[in-house]
C-alpha cells in the first residue's frame, strides 16, 4: 500500500493541477467536436490524446536546466533536417515538407516550433549579464534561418508559428520598441516586393479573403461555407451533432482546420465564449508561471509558449471567420491530428516543469 501511494505521488508530482484541468477540458471538448464532425476519426483522436498526455508527463519531469543544455543540439539537428527536406524531401500536393527516413516520414518543421524558442531563450540566458543590441541581431538571424527554410517548402502556416514563437522570446528579452516600430514600418514598405515572392496559391488565398464571392465554388468555397456555419449557429447553436453545414458535409476540412466552424454552428456563440474563456485561462496561467519563474531562460520559455497558444488560436479563428487568409494553422488542442497535439502538449509539459522547478526552489 505504501509502495502504491509512493508511486502515485511520483506520478502526479510534476503535474500542475490548473494546467491539467484546463488541458483536460480542451481534450474533452475536442473529442466531442471531432466525434460530431467525423465520428470515424474519434477513436484515432483518443489515441492521439493519450500519446499527448504521455509526452506532456515526460516533459514535465525534465528540469528546465536540462532543457537549456539540450537547446542548441536540438536546434542544429532541426536545421540540418530542414536542409535535408529541401534537398531530398518528399513532395506532396506541390510542397516539400516531409523527410522519408525509411521506416517512417517525419516533418522537421514541427520540431522547430519548440526548438526555436528553446534556443533563443538559452542564448539570452547565456548573455543575460551584458545584453547588447548585437545580441538581438544574432537572435534574429537564428530565428530567420529556420523560418526561411520552412517558408520555402512552402509551408506559410508553420513558418508564421515558428517566427511568432521566436519573436516572443526576443520581445520578452527586452527588444527596444523603436526596433519593433522600425520592423513594422520596414515590413509595410516591403509588402509590394513580398507580394511578388509569394506562390500563386498564396496570392490566391489573399485575394480570396478580400472577395470570396469571386470564385464561390473554387477557392472561395472554404471561407463561404465556414462563415455560413458560424453565422447560422446563433447564440445557442443548433445542438451537438445537428449542424447542417457540418453533417451534410458542406464544410470542408471540418475535423481539422475548420473545427471552430463546427463548434460555432452546433454550440453557437455561447460555446465559443466557453472555449475562449478556457484559452484565456490557459494563457493567463502560463504567463503567471512565466512571471514567477526562477531564471531568465524559464521566464522567456514560459512567456513564449503561452503566447504561441494565443497565436494558434487567433490565426485559426481569424482564417475560419474570414478575417485572415487560410494558412493551415490548427485550432490548439481541438483540431484532429497527432503532430500538432503532441507539439502543444510538449509546451504544456515545459510549463509544468518550470512551475515545478520554482516550487522546489521555494521548499
């Protein structure tokens, strides 16, 4: 009996109850939404969730100090894999994103969502005592290398997420506002040139955002059907499993990128407000952990992870509701699929690790 009690105590020791509760609510909400949108995939999503929970538990056990020592080797390995993708990767639907390693295919860009903020946080921790403007420049170069390699695959959605994750670290490290304003002005000035560098399908997505009715049965179909589903849900929704756009399969990618439209149609504005509240609490808890973290590395990592949850949610909801171009960003913890779910669960595990490290120092 004592052995069992000791084993259970060790099992739950690194688990932050608040993060676990919020994540559990999202997992449950996701399962119900996916079961309604695509019942045949619900079993697979349950398995993905169990794997994600296991990964979360493992990451929560790894001390932040050890994560910091692992940062640079993981980053270098990830960049090498991205270069290998560019040279030897498998082409699917016009994009070269996957690397065949014999017994399986891997997508190295997913690794960079965690590796990039991890490495930048390590860099700023290393030079914390005498940070200079040059250090922010070096950090920017480290960020742009994987971002460029991912964008040219092309995978604009993942490139945005990787860039955002790294930028949050640089921002929290103390990037001067005059530099940020200069970057915004430069980006606006370079927009016409950037437009010419976009692939045809990327330009079409932006044009479709401006006027989806121009091609209602083609490139505008996704946005039109999605906005119909969102609007038809009203305040209380049509009821779980009763959404016409969803159940009659007018809504494309309803179990992945457009799962938010399913929730909007079936659970209405009330269901969306509940989801937004859970996201707000999750991000708030992460930022609280960041504020109380013991080291600069931990503060930067916790802050960046918390804000990347916001970026996932904002970009997905924006593209589904027709205010942002469709770039293939999943709704965090809600969209069907194992890769993104595991990546996000790694982030939750790191937050738990940072919180546990702080608690151990206080004892």
